C-alpha cells in the first residue's frame, strides 16, 4: 500500500510538470495560429497545472501529524483540496473555455499557421497519454486487488480523490486534444472557422462535466461517506462467521482519508463469556477484518454480553 501511495504522488508530480510545459507551449501556439481551440486547450492545461499543484498540496498536508488538534490524522485534506479542484475545473476553466468558444462563433478570424498547433497537440497527447497510462495501471491494480467483478462498480466505490482526479483530468485532456485537432482540421478543410470555435465549446463542456462528477465524489467524502456495500458485506460475513458473536448490533465506518477507514462496531457476544474470552474474540475479529479489508486503519468495538451490562472498548 505504501508503494501505491508513493506512486500516486509521483503521478501528480509528473502531471504537474507535464501540464505546466504543455500550457506554455499551447499559449505560444495559440498566438501563432490564432486558433480558438488551441487557446481553449491552453486554458485547459493551465487549469490542470493549478489543479495538480493543489492536489499535491492536499496530499502533502494529509501526511502531517498533529495528534492534539487532529487525533484521527489529516487524511481528509485530500478530500477538501480535491473538491476545490473540482469547483475550479467547472466554475472557472470550463466556463471560460465555453464562453471563449461562444465569442469566437460571433467573431470573424482565421487560423494563420496550424503547424505550431499540430505540433503542440501531438506533444500534449503524448505527455497526457503517458500520465494517464500510469494512473490507469494503479487503478487496475487496486481493482484486481479488491476483487471487483466489473469496473463500473469499482469506479462507484473508489475513494481516492487524488488518483481519481488525475485519472479524470488526463482523460478529459486527451478528449480535449482530439476535439481541438478535429476542430482545427475541419476549419482548414472547409475554410469555415465555426468548427474551430465549436471545438472550444465542446472542450468547455467536457471540463464542466468532469468538474461536476469530481465535485460530487469529493463532497460525499467530505461530509462523511461510509464504506461501500461490498466492504460492508465482507465485514458482516466475518462477524457472522465468528462463533463468539451472537448478534451484530451496529456497524459504522467512515473514511478519514483515501484507504483509511475508521470502523466502530457494537457487538452482542455469547452468554457466559469472560472478559479475557471477549478480548481474544475482538483480537481475532480485528485481524480478520484488516486482512479482508486492508484499508481499515482503526477498529473500535463495544462488546456487550447479553446477560449483563458489562462493556469493553478496544
């Protein structure tokens, strides 16, 4: 798991450096070509650069320890900064790009030299494709490790906003590059810049759609989203198979960070069990749960014998 965290951080750093270089090159290409699509892509890459910086900031802050002020750690920093990024993608970059396309539709202009634009688009496709390949490999690795049967269910249950944002943004970046290429090419072939301007609008829509999706995922985690139904069933199966547990009274689990879950359980144990037997049963349950659901970091058990009011917290 530590290797995956390091790799996720390296994906963000590579994306940050790549997006910064791409943004500069796109602005230069936009000046020389006069293309609205390339300018839209420059705004897109600028947004991605700022976003990757904020994701990296959230990632680094989440690893800081301050037990007196944040007793359960600062893992939710990643949820907050991912939400900020999603708002920026939708509210600023997406809207600006969309408006730029609308303005260009009502403006007479021409693409002067598409050479720079095509070179920059090819470079962008290569860089964004490389970063997307790395983040996709991590995504697939987790998909296989957690035993999901279909990618849709895993995407729904995915709780790492840093990797998810990198994945969505790079996918949107590639879609934007292809859209810009088609818009420029069609405008050159038909000598009608409506296609170039329209591609800017499409890129804006892609960005706004990505922002809405990412903001929904991050917002749910910020306000305390619980574990998935799949993981809930795994935990219930472990408890039901334990001979010491008479009844599951309550289970609550909440994400304190990506792959960092706090689990609290109220369990009714068999009659006649001693304190020592209950302690051993709790230890066994904890080991089984952490083995089956490895990102459960802390487990608190309120143990209750049916015939008494004795309680124990672990």
